[in-house]
C-alpha cells in the first residue's frame, strides 16, 4: 500500500513502512514495533516537527559532543531503521564513534545492525563486546571497552531507562533522544532532546558553528524539559475540537 | 520473559505479551502491534485506569445498547486479543450480536477471529459478508446484512476513522471506544468512550441497572469528551517532575 504524499500523516506512515521493512530484515523486533507506536503518539502531540525546545537541546548537545574527548553514539534496531543514514552523515562529519547496543540481545541481530551500517558507509562498534556496564544484567550491560565503556559523553537515542541510569551512574555525560519527555530515559539525560530521531540527527548535522557555539553554558536542561510538558498540554487544548467544558 | 506482578506497568506489559501471542496466531497484524503502542502512550497519559469521564460514557452507552432494537458490536484482531473474553461475557449477558470486521481484510484472518470467538463460547458474524457500507472501498466496507448493515446502534472499539464516519453517515447511533480522545473515530462517536477496551467491557458487564438508568438523556458527549483532554493536560502537569519553567 503506497501512502500518497498529500496524506496529512505521510511522514509518520512512511516511517511505519520503514520499520516494517526493518522488521522483515531482522533488525527491528516485535517489541520495537510497539515502541514505535508509542513514539508516534507522542510525536503527534508534539506536532510532528522539531519544536524550539528540541532545537535548543540539540544545539547544546552538538556543542557538548564537539567538546568531548571520547563521545560515542549508541544505536539499536529502531534507531538504525529510523535514522541510520542521518547518523552516518552526522558521525562522519564530526568523526564520532558509533556503537550498536540492543535491549533484546542476540548475536545475530547485532551482526545485522553492524552490517547495515557498513552497507551505508560506516564502521560501527558492537561485535567485540569486551566490557560490562556495572549494575545491569549480563546481556543488557555488554559493551566495548573502546566504545561506550570509556566514553566521556554518550548520545543515547531511544534507549532503555535502566541503561540510561547505569551510564549516568558511571559518571558519563548523558544526552538522550526520546519522544516522551516523562520517560525514565528522558529524566536521566544531562541534555534531554525530545524530538523524533531522524529529525534530531538531521538538525545536528545541519547546524553551523555559530548556531551552537556557547549553547552548553546557557542551557538549562530541567527548564527546557519542563517547557516540553507545558507545550504538549497547551497543544492538546488547541487541537481539542471538543467545546470547552 | 515473565513480567513480575509488582512491576508498576504490569498490566500494560502483560497486554503487550498477549498482543504478541495473538500476532503469532495470525489474529493481530504487524500494523495492529504499532497501534497498540499508540494506545499504550495514551493509556499512560490517562493513568491506566477508567476515569470518571469513561465511566459516565460507558453507563450512557450501556443504556443506549439496552434500548436499541438491533445493537451490534464490531470486533477486529486487536479487540479480540485485548478483550475477547470480556466481550463474550458482555454480549451473552445482554444478548447483543457481535460481528468481526477488519481493516486489512483477509479471509483467513476473518476465519481465525471468528474461530477464536467460537472457541471461547460465542458465535459471531463476519464470514457471510453480503452487504457493503456505502462510501468505503470494497474490502473495507464489507459487512453482514443481518449484522452491522442493519444495526441501529453500533459499538465500535478500536475502529478506523473512515469506517466510523461511514457508519455515522448511514444514520446509525455510533458508540466508540478509543484511547485517543482526539482521533477521528472518537470525533464520530455519538457516545465517545475514552478507555482501554478490556476495562471498558468489564465495566459494561458489571454495571447494575441502577447505575445506568436515565444516563442517556443527561449525557452530553461533547462536554464529556472535552473533559478528557483537560484531564490529560492537567495530569501531564502533575506527572511532570521537571521543575516549572
């Protein structure tokens, strides 16, 4: 079924098709499909665009990444499907290490994710997991010593809350991308980006130096995240075609 | 993976497992899994319980169903998975016809849904589709003359917006169950229930006559639906652990 470009929810439906395609490829899990649905609902409430609070967090995130000694981007199946190419462009532009990490661990799926990134032009870590994030079950905590384990800053799009917390406990600077501003992952962010991952990485790649310079020092994460919740509440009220009660 | 009962989101995670099981059985589609994710997000915002506005709409809906000459409940794959047994109990208690209707039509899946209901004790319509809802594409508009086609009142849980609209255009009294108060389906309801389907059918079955008597005449659907949106906005603000901006 082809979705016409004129459809009001074209982008969202197109993304759903891509997820299904990556499910067939064995990169996205069944559980990942349900997660995508949850994301769709929050993106709908956000207006399916990068709002001002998202752009502000993304600018601060980019400056922080450029200032870090060992920044690493963590990718899973949904992230590969939704923003693989955008991540390749971004990682190459700033020479940032990317490492595959998945919630429902399987060697086969790890290989598929790594191969997918190779096929679109980027070598990513993940097949040589020789370190363990403290405080997580064995499979959930696997990572590479040269990657996430020794990173000073981690960018974790669509990450599990437990892992976000564990990375923070390790003392890392944590940058999250998640559509739910109230999720545990969002709350563990030192910089919390509430935006769709493809849009987020497109923005990160397109910013010029003057866009992001000096943003880290003035960025107040808690205040910015609070704006998201206010925005969604106000937007729901404007979307409400039901008369005021 | 067993979900411990103590988990704060036990009910939600349990439902996810059931959906996966019905996906394996060929009753729920891939697209239905993504829809479930969207539902999860809205139910999270609703506090994962039947709020007062839901109970009010459910009481009015029950009285309307008992007053109708030919009420019909429409069921699809997700509805069967989430609330099959509760629907059987409800339909038997009030002797209401149930008809299977699916968005991504396939004879095989129709058969599986009908068989599933037979296996849990209820004969449902759907395999003898001899009528067509006007204004819908061929597959999407199929239904039974003795069921939805000649119903005066239709109860349509988790229904597609186009079909909700087409049923309303046929002059039927439309009762919707949908977790998104702003969905097209919700807007086409004469009575709009914003609740999770399993909870909704449990409530419908448990109400006593004195609970619902006289509720139709005093029920104001638009005002009730507007309360839902206000509730979600206010609840998000209370859930917000981010400091006020």
